[in-house]
C-alpha cells in the first residue's frame, strides 16, 4: 500500500533523533552524574513515567497508523473504526453524520489525551524536584557561629551544592522528557486528525452513492 505505516516512520524518525541525543548524554557521563547527584531519586521517577508514556504513545501510533492504512486502502476496512463509522452512519442525514463525527473526534482524543497529561506531569515533577532541591540546600544554612567553624562552613557548602544539584538536574530531566513526549503527542494528534478527516470524507462519499 502506498500509505503503509507512514505515521510509524515519522514517529521512528523523530524518536531516533531523541535516542541519539540521549546516547550523546550518556556517553558524556551526564546522566550518571545527574543520577548520582539526585538524592531524592526524582529523576528515576521522571524517567520511569516518561517510559510509560513513551510505550503508550508507540502503541497508539501503531493503532492510528493501522486505521489510516485501512482508510487509505479503500479495500474492505476489516475490524476498524472506519468500518464501524460507515455502518453507523448508513442512512443518516447530514446533521446526524456530523454528530457521529463529533463523537468519533472525542473518542480519538480520549485515546491520546493521557499522553499529553503525562508530558505535563513530567514538567510538574521537575518543578517539585526543584522545590525539594532548594529545601535541601536551605536546610544546611545556619548563620550561628559558622564563620568561626570551618567544618560547619564545609558542611553547609556541601549541603548547598547537593540541594542545587537536585534542583537543577530534576528540572532539566523533567523538561527534556516532557518536550520529547510532547513531540510524540503532536505526531499522534496529527495522525488522529488525518484519520478523522479521511473517515468523514469516506462517509460523505458513501452517503452520496
């Protein structure tokens, strides 16, 4: 088929760039430094949630790509939402078909909206890590007798560095993972809109026959 898994190819291409960027970070040792500095393990939580969202996004991309193949092939749509829409829209007037299309739009949005939610949650987790990092940094600040005690000064500086590391690394991890997952969502959203348009087009053609 001419349109076979075009959406999957786009998804793979975009994520190949992301994987290349990730490998570059790992090869430079930045990921290891971030994990070692994060005493709260918030980065592991962010990475774990990102991976869940990534897997869900990939499965949804496969599903939408398959549905697009059925719609573009014009060859018996098998067990797909295209066939279901044509069956349900048979004999309906224009207004009823419009309502059916709106219902389908909501159904498609429901299948991919939680990926957007996960992407937004990653940013929030990064900000939470920032707040925790500042709390850790400020917890070591004690102005009483610090200047006359070098050991206390060293301990305070160490706590400040540890807290700031948590704040900065978690913010960075949350932001990068959120941007990456948002790109996956945009690919899915584009594919879902194309699928909806194609289904409506097929439905209108069939209804005029």
